[in-house]
C-alpha cells in the first residue's frame, strides 16, 4: 500500500538546519556542492525519527542501528542478521541491506518480458520507501512494538513531538494510524532528500565526470566487470550512464537465485526443514504459486559494497573477495562452498530445497561452468574486479598531483 499521498494536516515553512543540509542529488550525479539546499521540515523530522532509539521496545535500537551512514547505510558488523526484540536478544532473518540509492526504485512488478523487478526488502514485499519504513517498528525481531498505537505513544513522548505536531497538526497523535503514516512519510522524505542517501561521490562517479582516471588495476576490473564472457557483472549491475546522462545505480532491481551456501550462523537454519525461499514465500503471499521464483532474492546495488562486512541476504560471506570468488567458482569448485552428503558427493546449492534447485541460475556467465572447468576469472582477475568495486564507495577525495 502506497501511503505517500495522504492529505496533510498542516504545513510549516521550510527551516534550514544549522549550518545547512544538502538535499538529495539528482539522478544525473551532480556534485553535492552544486546542489546545496536544506532538508524540508518533514525530512528533518524523518532524520530525528531515523536516529531515535526510544521508538523501539528495547529503547536501544533505531533505524540507524542497522543502517549506519559510515557503512553505506547498511549494518556495521559481519553478523548474518542483527539482534533485536524487547531485550535485543533475538536474531533477525536476513542481513540489513543498504538504504542508499533507492529513491528511483519502484513497487514490485513484472516487466514487459515477465522479469520480476522492483520492490523493497530482499523479497520486494514493500511497495515504497515509506512502506518499507513501517516494517521494522512492528517486527518482533527488530524494534518489537506490539502495535501502531504503541509506536505512536513513543513518538508522542519524544523530544521532537511538538515539532511533529507543528508539521502534521496539533491533534495528530489522537489518530495513531494517521500519525504512523505521517511518521513513515517523514522517514521516506529524509531518505530521498538527504544527500548521504544519494551522494554519487565515489571515485567511479568522478571518473564518469572526467575528473579522475582509474588506475591500471581498476580499469582492468571494470573491463572484466563488463565482459559478458568473464565477470558479466554488468548484466545485473549496470555500470554505464543511462541515455539521460544519469549515473548508474549498479542494480537493475531484478531478482536472481544464486544457489548460496546455507549459513548455519543463522539460528533459523538450525531447523533442517526450514528454507528462506525469498520471492515465492514472502509475507504478502501473492507469489506462492510462482514456484519458479522460489529462492530468488533482490539484486542489490553494488555502490558502497566495499564497506559491507556481510554479503548476500543470508550473510554467507564476510569478504568481498570471497563473494566474487564464489560467483566464478561456485560450480567449478563446489567443494569450496558446500558440505558433503553422506555418500561423499557435494551438496551444491544446499540453501535451496531439492524441489527448487533447478531455479538456480546456471545459464549466464560466470555461472555457465561445471566441475573441472576453468573459472571465468583467475585469482588475479578477481583481485582486479575487487579493486574496481572499491571505486564505488562514496566519499572519494582525490589526491592533488605533485608538480
């Protein structure tokens, strides 16, 4: 449900934050210095809400707890899922995805070719940034409020409750559903307006602007990233400017089944009958009949991937190099990634039930290999691709050349 167009109670003039705050950059990747504007009053509220631990049942967890700015608005640790709940003792189900570069994402849909596209969360169940913002407040494994009314009661006790009333109406807290809608609207606007969420300040952005050059290893990595017979990464993570000149997001917002190894550090996986099936088993229940989608998860943006400490939805890797190596050696060296069965054979794709293993992507490079084949990338080429991926981290500052 898209709640972005609820009628406003009242509006107050925009107020600049102390020292000025940068608005969201345009998709064309303009520099932040060229687009300096304050956050709107609603987005300022969203920023406070995003960092407010008092809105959780534990009193110790906020949105920022799992989506830290210094880590590309993703988790700061290598845990496969963060701890939450009333006492911060309950493990979640999946890694915390980055919240960056989602402003142009759309609600889930099937495109003209029937490809599942868009949506928020790893299974696309949320329709918008605002819809996505609702979930963690009510998830018993996260902020663990028991109801919308409880969330709004906490909000009404916050230090910025008067500012919330000034923006959304003096009686807003008398209607918890409406107040919660406005609360999530403010969170969505913060993510759309604050420059950190849409910065386009990586070395690669500067390269696309013609202001820097990639070094030899990074350039080799980019070539391998694009090469359809080698890394073929750009098939799902486009690396070129769009026709309108906008900088790439390094995701096409589609879904894929990678046949990841089962991560036994996830407590839910202690049950051998449990499988996280992604798209076909999401809580909305709308894709239960689409069994060909079982095991498919959202293709994430690779921007700021070099800051991540846990990779993929199940946190099965803690190293960017190992994640790339898995891509190219999954089927050529399966013994590296999967356990063995009782008969000694390798249990490939062991986080996908046998019924759905045919859904695993084995046709596109670099997955189009079998045991004994040469991997699509050599060890040195893996290092080159990693070097390129590190150019996607925001906050790049060029070093002046010495004369």
